[in-house]
């Protein structure tokens, strides 16, 4: 990646070694290879941070904390707004870079950049609207004054599937609240984070307010930062298994945690649904980022009367998708992130077929140069197979049949996860009634896309703690302080 001070060509395919970004300085280094999943070839290398590097990042965040905390909210707002504008100006370069290191189709990558940038604009506005509270105590003895203060240094850990959006969804509210941060992006897709750091510099983010480090030793590095008493917040997006480990580690120092974890989203289609609208929504909910999304529809739970038509329509649409390198203009479904991801998807599909499922399209890995798995539809899937329990994280739609509303709710809730769900029906009363019965943090009604920077994003059960986005997202990075005032 070209580490230039102004208007860098982030999409340059001849990527150079990228160093750590700590205290406003770029520290040279290498050690972590970044691959193009469309070819399996190395794009470049990024620095491999040690525990000592991580502590230097905490030092830098601490050194910048007081000044950033006292920076007027209007000034913080203007910096975030400028960052939004720069991301918009460099949208095509960033989208190409995302497609190179992540593999997602350019159309998806462009959508991600627009979505990611919007978090900077939303929290630029929220920075100046942090509310307090004033009221009289019921006893009449004093006044109750509540202020909200920055929680402190925040460690942000993001996954590989949305390298821009997962970073901005955490950085923006943290900076708006007055916190300094240390971002650890996934080692599979670090180049986008470093590119956005350059834009942050240009936007006027002071040295040390945002620090970025990549490492091949995430457990050791994260553990040491959480042990540092100056770190007061952990915001993590990733698997439920890793989230449990981090929660246990954070508990030792009583660090506040926000966790956006795994999902196993049901997509309910009732007999009275508009079939074409449901198919449109299914393609968005399933194939956004080729299914590599925590909100991806995993289990298509379709009522008996519309089931066969839905399967036929979904099969036609999935079979027609163009598979290829993400950065090719005609590609609609790019590669998976790694070969191991392909092997996991293949295992889930084979297990389902062995238990009686039938692939109406796809069903086997593509023997090509990169990490490709074709869009696949499975019908007659058994509820007892692993594909019904695990996140697929790939372009596989598993379809199940139900008879009545109670069956639909039972099947939808039969999972440890509760992040997202989708429901298609023309009966709004039914939609709201079923929606209240679904164990989920988010529900798309007659809509296959629900993510919005202005809305709270998060789940229930084993899908996490806290919310990102919306008005509530900034409060994850603040502590309420109560003043008992007697006049």
C-alpha cells in the first residue's frame, strides 16, 4: 500500500509494506502476508506488532486522551465530517482495495464504503448532541444532575468481512464521545484500515487519537492491553467463541465490553408473501458479501403453500450469479476469504446432503485458482444437521418447510444465536405479532437489508452485548456521572 501523505492511490495493486500506525507515526515493519483470495497470491505485507508495540499504542492513546477529551464537540464533529468527505472522495479506490484483500464483488465493496463513511457523518452529528439530565429528587431534598463522560481508552477489534464498515462503526462513536482508540483489524484484511488511517490524518485527527496495529499474536496482544489499567473499553466484532474468551479476560480488569458476535439468521416466508419481493429480499439477505456476513440469512423457513415456488425462484436466481474475482466488473459473487472457509462450507453442505438434503444448484467447490464456492440452494434440509446450527458464512441457502405460525417461530428460535431475522408477509399484524415472539435483536420486515448507521445494531442470546450505531451507539463509549446538588 502506498503510504503517501496526500491523496494516496489506495488501490495500487503493487502494494508495499505497511507499518504500524502509533501516535501519529508510521512504524516500518513486515511479517504478515496479505493475500488476494481471488488468486491465492500475496498482495503485500504488513507489520507484525509485538506486545511491546501494543503497549506503545496504549501510551500514545493515553498521551492524547486529555486533549481529545477536552476538544470541543463541534471540533470533533468537524473532523469526523471531514473524514466522511474524504472517504466519499476516495470511494472507488477504497472499494477496489477492499475487493483486492477481501474478495467481495466491487458492487458490494462500493456499498460497504458508502455505509462505512456514513458512520462518520452520523456521529459527526451525534457528537454535538450528547445529552445530560436534570431533575429534582422525589424527596425534594436536592437536584439530580447527570452528565456523560468519555469512558477512556478503547480497544477495538474488527473482523475481515467488512474491513471498512466494522472499523468506522467503532471509531466514529468512540471519537465523537471523546475517547482515544487502538484498532486491531483482522490480519486477513488490514490494508483498508491503514488506508483509512491516512484519510484520518488528512481529516485532522490528532496524533495518538487513533492507533492501528496488526499482529499474528492477537491473543497475547489483546490480553496485555486488557491488563493495562488505562484501557477501559473493549469493542469486539467476531465469533461467539472468541467473544467468550475476551469477556473472561476483560472481567479480570472489569473492562466494559461491547460484543457483536455470531448469527444464524432465519428468513421466514409466509404463504401470503409477495413471492418476487421475498426472492429479492432473499438474494440481498443471503448474498451480501457472498454470504460472509453475520446478518446473512442462514435458514430459509418457508410455509408449505409457497415453498416449492420459492425454492424454484431462488434456485434460478442463485444459478444465474456470475462467480469470479471480486474486482472484475461483471462479478456478482466473489471468493471466500480463505481455503479453510471453503472447506468448512463444503463440510456443512456434504453433511446436509448425506442427511437427505438436495442441492438444486451448486453444492460442490469450484476448482479454480482462488477460494471459490458457488451459490448453492439446498432443500429438504434436516433440522438436526450442523448447517442448521452453525454460521455458514458463505453463499449457501438452506431451505426448511413449515406449516403454521407456531412451527415457524419454534424453528426460527431453535438456535443459540439471536442477531438478525427476516420476515415476509403482507399481513402487518402477523408480522408484528410474530416479530415479538422472535428471539432476535433486529428484524427486517419485508426487507432484506436492515443495517443502518442511524439504527442500533446488535443481538440477544449468544449474539452479543450492547449495541452499535444509532443514538445508543455513542453511549457505549461514555459513562454517566451523577451529581447530587443542593442549592
